[in-house]
């Protein structure tokens, strides 16, 4: 049995989210939530929200024991990139890339 949660189109670059996902991969649910709570930055808040959602799915939809759950899989993949333009030097245009991510968490029982 496994429980999943996915947050799509998160307005943050996956480069900023991947170090946070590496912190919690393979950890127990309680330990992962504690790590995310005390990790600074917006990326930790996003990943924490998805982990809590996966835990709620496990408890309510699959009747899994919350004390035995661990983070089996966590990822932050590249989502669509919005392209915006800004005035550059000598009449040119500079591109601004507003990146997004898809964050997913899979919890399993030990």
C-alpha cells in the first residue's frame, strides 16, 4: 500500500526545491515533518504541505497506521515556464523565465 499527494504548478524553481526533497527522502513521517518545520525557506513549506496531504490520504483513504509511515519517494520536477520580457539595453528585450514545479510525495508503511 502507498499513499500519494502531488502539488502541480508550484511557482518555484525545482532547483530550489530539490535540496529540500533530499532532506526528507527515506525518513519516518514524524522525523520528516520535524525537519521540514525547522528548515528555512519557502521550499520547505511547500514540501511540508504535500507531505501532510499524503499523510492525510494514507490515514483517511487507505486506513494506514500513521506511526508506521515513511517517505518512500519525493520529487520536484520541472513544470511549465512562463516567459516574460523586460526592457534591455539599447532597445533590446531581455527574457525573464518564471519557472514552476510539480512536487510529489509517496508514503509507504513499514
